[in-house]
């Protein structure tokens, strides 16, 4: 389970990095500022996860912190961007369990996170 979890976390971190490249195309000033803040949140998250890949408690803490930051950012945004930011927050508002009886839990987390980050990339382009 932990191998699958580690690969999923690295995939999510990679998706976060890929999203950062998309934010340069933000159009409106408010959207650009919000997307810029989202990029910073993702950079911080990626650093935390990659430096703590073997520490599931630290990864869960990073997930929760990022979720909270995206919820706060969504409360300052409007329309589709606010919805997408809330979707990102929801997808990361989960605790991963290395001893889970459900080996698909990590896969589902990674899938949901990647889908939310893809939507965010589109909203910021």
C-alpha cells in the first residue's frame, strides 16, 4: 500500500508543478492574482510533500493545510474560479492511511487531485 501511496503522492506533486506552468496565461487581474496565489500554495505543498514522502502524518498535514488555504482563497474568488478552488480544497481534504484495507484509496485520492488541478489549470488559462 505504501508504494502505491508514494507513487500517487509523487504524481500529485508532479501535477502541481505542471499546473504552475499554466498560470502564466491568467487573463483578468483578479483571476491572475488568485491564480498566482494558487501557484504559491501549490509550490509550498509540493515542497512539503516531496521532502516528507516517507512521513504519512506530515503528508496528511500538508494535505489539510493546502485544503484550508484553497478554501480561504475560494472565498475571495468569484464564479467558476471559486467553484474550482473549492473542488481543489475538497480533493485534498482527506487523510491517507498506509494501513488502509482499501488499496484503491490512494489511487482515488490521486485521481481526484489530478482532476481538480487540471480544472484549475483551465480556469487560470
